[in-house]
């Protein structure tokens, strides 16, 4: 079977960045992104909290971070910049893909997750702007 097109095939797809390297983590937060720690509560307790991050369970992340959800946080808008962190980065990557599919182009995940951040000695920070997120629901 041969397929031919009468016009060139084009796409309006705009590539959105999905991953963030550990070396760029602090700059992303300084630029206004919000870190979201997707690790389980017991894992955060054992390995330590990621300072300044919004702690959201991976099972609840899509509902809380998607702008179209009835359960969304106030900060969950289409132009939100989320930096998602999971244990090794895999869960965060999945959530980032789903958020981008729902129109949140600023959803990214940290390559290597919390383990890579910890190995690099990065633990985040708490700014006064982040404290307002606790009032978000």
C-alpha cells in the first residue's frame, strides 16, 4: 500500500520542555516554579523533606495540579510552573506528561528525582511566596 499526500505534512505541535536537570533545579525555582514533592509520606519522613516543596501524593497529583479539576489547588492554572520530584524521577515524569497533556505546559520533572537532588546536595528553600500555597485549597 502506498500513501501519498498532496501537501506537505505539518504539525502545529509545539515542543514543551518536560525534564529538568538537577543543575537547573534552583534556577527554575528562582524563576518562579513551584517544587512538588510526590514521594510518599513515609519516604519523606525517612529521607527528609524537600524544603520549600508542596508535598502532594502521586495518586492525588493530577487532581490537585490540573486546572480543570474540581479538586484543584488555587495555584493550579494552565500557566503554572510545577517542578515535580519523585523518588527516582519516574513517577514525576508520568505526572508531568499527563499535566502537559491537560494543558499545563510548565509541568516538568527532575531527572533522577529526589535521589539525584540529594546526591547533588540540593534540598530546596522556603520563601515567603511559597507559604501562600498552604492556603491554596
